C-alpha cells in the first residue's frame, strides 16, 4: 500500500526499471499504426473590435429596442478629452408615464443609471460600438 508521495515515486521508478527494453521490430510496427497527432487548438481571447455607431444602427435600435440589451459602447464625447467612458445597456423598459427607458451601467460604477429613450439615442450617436 502506498502511503506517501515518496513511496509513490519509488514504486513508479521501480516499475519502470522492471520493464524490458523495447524491441525495435515491435516499435516500428507500433509507430506505423499511429495516426499523426494534431496540434491542439490555441486558446486565444478574442480582442474586441470597435466601430462607430451608424445611422442605420440607430434606426435598428429604435425599431427593435431589445436588440441593444447587453451591448457595450464607448461614449467618446467626454468633456476632458479623455479616451471615453465604457458603458453597457443592461435592461430596457417602457411605461405609460415615462415612455421608453434604459438601465445603463458605466465603467467603474456599481449602480445602474436610468436613461430615457431620447437621451439614450443621443448617447448612441456619440458612441463607438464594442463588438
């Protein structure tokens, strides 16, 4: 019975020492039957790409507001000329009193901010879509 890691390693080394040396004839037959091993697929994290939000995008978002849920944008018209603020549209809703509204989460904020439909479309015109 193996009790420690040292015992496991010793057992492994002992079992390898007990194996007979490989027979060249068998090795050649074994190698001839092996299929080539494919290289494993590399796991790459896709880099996000960006593009400006077009007038066609705005029309599409206005006709199907649910399409925008989960999309990420960069609001690039900041007052201080910074690189922009990342935001995600998390939820949309509609009510008789408020009309269409969007729940937006900005980079670095824990809470969602409610934005009305007109303001959201204005934000989108000044934004870059992250795909």
